[in-house]
C-alpha cells in the first residue's frame, strides 16, 4: 500500500531568512493546533490572506472549508444576507433559501479580511453569533449552530472595532512585517513567482528588486513579476523588463521633471491597470482606503 500522505506543515507554505519572520513563524506554530481565534495585522499586500490559508491548511480543521469574507467589498446592506443567509420569501428576489458564509464554514475556518470595514451594527450582530455560537438566517426562526475557527485581518488601526468584538477575535495577534524590512526574502519570493511562469531572472534585475521599497509589499512584487514575464520576449527577466518605478524610479521621474503629484498619479494608474480597476484591491496595494483612492482618482482625472 502507498505510504499515507503527511499533513501539510507551515514550512510548506512559508520559508524565510529573516529573524523577525522566523520569530513570527514560531508563534504561528504554537497557535495552529489550539484552534484559537487569530487576528492578522500588517500593511496591505504583506500576505495576510496567505497566512490565513496556511494556518487553516495546517490545522485540525483542514478537511473542512475555509471561507473568506472581504468585509470591505460587501455593501453594508447586503452583508447580513451574505453572512447569515436567508429563507425563501424573505424579500422579493428570495426565490429559494440561501446558505450564508457562516454556515458554509461550518466545522472549518471563516476568514474576515479587512474586518475594520464592518459597521458598528454589523459588528454587534457578528459578536452575538460568536458568543452564542448560533445565528438565525434572515426571515427565519430556527437558529443554526456555528462552529468555526475565526481568523480576521486588518491593515489599518483597530479603533473602529468594538472592544468586546476585538477581545473575541484577537485571542492571538500576529503582525506580519513589511517586505522592505525583510529584503533577504525578496530573492526567494521573486524566484518562486518567476518559476511559476517558467522564466528566469538575471542578477541585475534581482538587485533592483531587492533595492525597491515595495509599498505594495509581496502583492506588488508578484504583480511586477507577472508584468515582466508578459512583456519579456525571452525566457529571462532583465532590468529592461521591469517598470521604471522599480528599475530607476528617481531617474525616470527626474528626466521628465515630474512633480510628486504626477508621480503619484502615474503610480495609481499603474496599480489600477494591474488590478483591472478593482478599486478595493488597488487601495490595499496602495496602502490607502477605497474612499481616499476614489478622491485621488477624481483629483488626477484618472479614468
């Protein structure tokens, strides 16, 4: 008989040469099995989603679903229906019962991305479900049991969260350092992204990647690699394959006598292009909220 497949381990998902990341991974190892609720903190693009996936995959609930909720992307008036589900006839378009996200995650893990985007009213309703471990579908009468591990994340301050909800979801907090503080990890990350596209990367291009500040963190690095692979006709990425803001951001802006506003406008346009005008995702990469991004878009006349 073939040997039994070993369960996933954290090292299968995350490898690092950085001391801060190593300490973080040691903490993660300690909290995977106890099944405690976890709050992931860090700048946009550092890999909070990836850590949530890794924690779920390595934990005892891995055979059950991991259900992700982007709290910033779901309109407040639709959030309850998405989370709790609804019964047939609850409203005009409710032609059949709909199972909500909490029910989908039964026995597994539910991941609240950008949890600080929740309104105070929604926070109160979620807190009640977490405390009672039960909830009721919209338009329903019977309560549904809720048994899922809760992982949440935020790239902003936590001031908008109710204290009682914060205590519930923040049994353990894990802060993921930004990419600029762990530059020794950039080469292995870059090579991993390049290898997926069956390409290589030369030393000069790699050095430029290491020196870049990566305001969008790991997500921005992946996007830059994907763009370079698409534009590069050979099998290897060179400095010419990289966007000007990475290959020589100061010189490219200075030669054109750009102002800081012009440089910001160009960067916003590039991120919107890469995200195909997904404003929520673009705002995460830029490290600002969606409202600020829309204001800057109007300010710079970005279509």
